[in-house]
C-alpha cells in the first residue's frame, strides 16, 4: 500500500492523506461520483477529475506490479535471476525501464546473434569488445569450424552478438530515445499508384510532408496514420543518424585497431537493424498515445456538452423524421416520452401532399395537446421546418430542429427493439428525435457515444481507452443531473452510481410489477440491491412528489436524520425548510459538525435544501436557420448566418448552418487573438452568428469566421 500511495502522489502531486483516503474508498467499492459528492471530508474536497487521476495512476501501478511478477517468474524459470537484477526490477517505477531490464532475457531463438552463439562465436565477440587483440584475423581463424567457413564468417557472427549487446545497453537506448523525443521528424511519401484515386484526395495535404514528431498536432498525426493504414502513403521516422552514431562510437570505441573497425560495423548494424526500427516505432507509438489522449479529451468534452444539452422537460411533443420519397414519419409523445400515435405524411416530392400534411399535423397537435414540435435535421429537414412554420396552430407551439446523429443506430438497436417490439425502425427513430428534445441525456445514453458524431478521429484512437473515457463522461453527466427513479429507462439507470446494467434491469422489472416507488427506501426491495448499492446510488435517484421531500433532492439518505434535527431545532418540519432561504440561513452549520460529517458536506446540504433537485442544465432555446439558404450553392462570401456548433476539434469548430454540409470555423478564425482552447470561445450546441469566408463547392468545404 505504501508503494502504491507514493507512486500516485509522485505522479499526481495530490496530498498524501487525500490519496490514501481515496484509495481506501475505492477499495471499499465506492464510485467516483459518490466519493466526490458525499465523502469530501475524507478526500480533502477532491473533485471528480482529481479522483479520476488517482484511479488512473492506481491502475497504472497495478499493471506495472503485475508485469514485474510475470517477468520475475520468467527469469526464475530461466534460472538467470540474480539478487541484483531482482532488486532493480522491484525498484523500477517505469514500464519502459522495466522492459529494458528484461530485454536481454527474452530473446527469440531465431536471431542472428543466437545462431552465432550456437556456432561458438561469443568468446570472439568478447575478445573484440576488449579491443586489445593485435592480429584479429588470426584470432578469428581459430573459430573456423562447422557452419563457420572463414575468418570473415566468424567476424560477422561475432558482430551480430556485439550488435545485440549494443541493442541491450540501457544508456544507449535512452540516448537514442532522447534524440527521437527532441529531434525526430515524421516524413511521408505518397503511394504513386494510388495518388489519383478519388478516395486519396482527402489525404492530399499529407502526400509529401516532413514534420517534427514532437510538435505535430494530434489531428494531423492521426490523419497521417489513417492515410498510411488505408494504403495511400508510407511514413518514416527520421533523426540525425550521424549524430547518434558518433555518440554510440564515443561510448563504445576505446582503440584504433582492427577491433575498433569491427565494433564500428556492429554499431552501424545495431543502429539500423535493431535500435532505430524498435525505438523509432516506440517514439511513434508514444506520439500516437499523446495524440489519442488529446483526441479522446476533445471527444469527452464534446460528449459532456452534448449530454448536458438543454432539455425541454416534461412536455407533450410531436416529432418528425423528415424524408422525400418515403415520407415524413410523425409520432406524438406524452410528457414522459411515451408513444401515443404514429403516422406517415407525404408533403414533399414525389407526392407533394403539403396541404394534407399540414392538416394532419394541425389535427394531431389539437388531439394530443402538443406543446412542441421536434424536426430531425437530416434529409428534407429545411423543407419540413418551412412547412410547419406555415401552420397556424390554435396554441403557442414551439418548433425545434433536433440533431439526428445516432438515431438510426438507436432505432435498430436491441434497446429500441425491447422498448418498441411492435414498431419498425422508422417509428423508433422518430421517437428518439422527440425524446432528445424532451431530455437529451436520457435518450443519448442509449446510443454508443462513438455513433453520435461529436468526436475527432474516434475510430483511429485506442478503443479501450476511448470507451473508458466516454463511459466516465456519461456516468458523470447522469449523476450530476440525477435520475427520476420512476420514469428512467434501464439504460439511464445503469449509469447511476453503484447500480450497473443488471441492477438497472431489476429496478425496471420491479417497477413494472409493483408500480412506482413511493420512497428511496423502497428500492431496497429490489432483488440483489444490497446496502452497498443503496449507499452508492440512492442520492442520485429522484422521486417526484414523495412523502419525504428529501427523496427529490441530492441530500443523501444517510443525512436525513441530521436534516430532521436541523428542522426540529428551528421548531419546523423538513418540508418547511425546503426552498426557504431565510430559514436555512438561520441554521448554524458548525453546530452540526461531527466526526463523520464536516462543514463541506453541511454546506452542500444547505444549498440543496434551498433549491432541491435543481437541474444544472440550461433551458432550451428556439432557433431558426436562414430560410433562404437551402444548399451550398446559395452561399457567398461575406454572408452572416445563424448557426449551431455541432462539433469541436483541436483545429476549430464545425457549425450547422442549416444545409447538408457543416461549415468550419478554423481555430485562427475564432478570435483576433491567440486561441489556446477552442472550448474557451464556443461550446457544443451554442447558437452563434458566423461569417462566410470561402466556399469550395467541389470539395464541399465551407470556411467560416465567428462573428462577434
């Protein structure tokens, strides 16, 4: 445990006490949302990001220790483990250094050096490295036997052994790593036979390029590696070979004789055949890991903003999935997202029944008391929106255009089939569009985040790392907002702290069989939901209009007794405290501090009592695109257009301006001053005004500038 805590502290720079207490809580099967919200006294008020760092370094340490055990076992079986080597292995805190220590002992039996050893040439290699043989050719001749047919054969074999020794030298490997880290470049060459292919044109900027590996931006490196994977270019890692070889010679050559010549040949062989390919690939992988981390961080930021998008709330919605030939799929939803009615209308070509469609929408809006209309932003979206805006509704109905990204993935998924077994994919897709307007978070958790379309090279990065990161984001968002226990889907419940997919299924099944939960305490009746799951999850579950008003708040059930005591001391009830700011201010929080609860938690409780169950998300706003812009050919430089930011990358922000193609505000066009982080200037789903700078119709590219 001491070694683990020291490792985490040295890597995270967090206080030792906070780290130790957090590790203890993690070992007690506590979740990050629970720890950050309800164990502030024990962690020293660490937030979710800091606790996430502790989790990351804890996993790194455990992986390192597991690898050490594997290596020590292998060395023991080989009977080569010395006390000194064992001490070095146990003391290392770096995986690369650990693998360097193990390198001499994990040789393949097929290497040139191993074959030379089998031919008895290792003593000759040692003589050469000693560098004091006067007549090396005569010495080499003594080893001519069997497969070694000449002195030159003997010297070549000895050089292979020396090359391997050089390759295993930690100081040499680390010096080359330093050269690669500081000075390496990545160069690209186009594969000529594929240069003219249409598919290759998107990589045209990378056909013949040379760029510093340490300074290349993450998106350019990922684009280059994708182009190489798809066979359009070849890449090469390059450094100043002469400088590296001079350094190696200065470390290894101490004489000016025939031995020195052999060592020089071995150095060249070791560098070109063993060291540069291996360490060059390692450097590229390190840069790829860094690029992955940056791309994943961008994706995670985007996903968080998307999931925490503004909800319309519990209102009755008519949702439309627009289309031409196959028509527009229309569904009516109740305030909780339940499907009431579905139909297909044909207002657009080839049927052009716009009058009939308008009448149908109007009558459905009256019949189901519709409060808002959601229109998918795909094919025929603009025409459908224009049609809807012509209708004179009896009531004030707001019209919204909603992103369809991932809706088709959901509609064909197992989750959708379970929810709507008697409806086809078109109906399910329309339902998803309507529910996204009501509550983006509740609906989007049903879709694989990679399918939502807010990432940057998401299919090129480490998929395991990406999935873990995105799962954390979803978990954070769900628990930050809280979940209505009596309406939440299985998908949404599965992300609640301490619940998971199986318990979520049990909760939904129990709810279906026994009806709505009357209190948080009642979930203890759910099969397999024990005390630990209740402790971790109860405070993130909300029950509307419960007998105990705290059940619709973020106050943890473990603090209910304390709140009741606060109310009693004021001569009031708990209900009297809820939302009563002046009454809450009369509470002397310090008087309720105890061993297990401190001022940090008490202040959280007071804030929650003042505004119980407050949704942290902004309210949804109505938005309208420029109705005169239908296609990319309607654009011209200098236009000012309303738009919605629909993706953020390291190089800029993509903006939906109401046509098929999104425009790009390059990072240089976000501000007149230097832009360090795109997110400092725009956020996902932000409504902005953008100025058209340039239109490239053949390549379907639109350059925009953020208009202040």
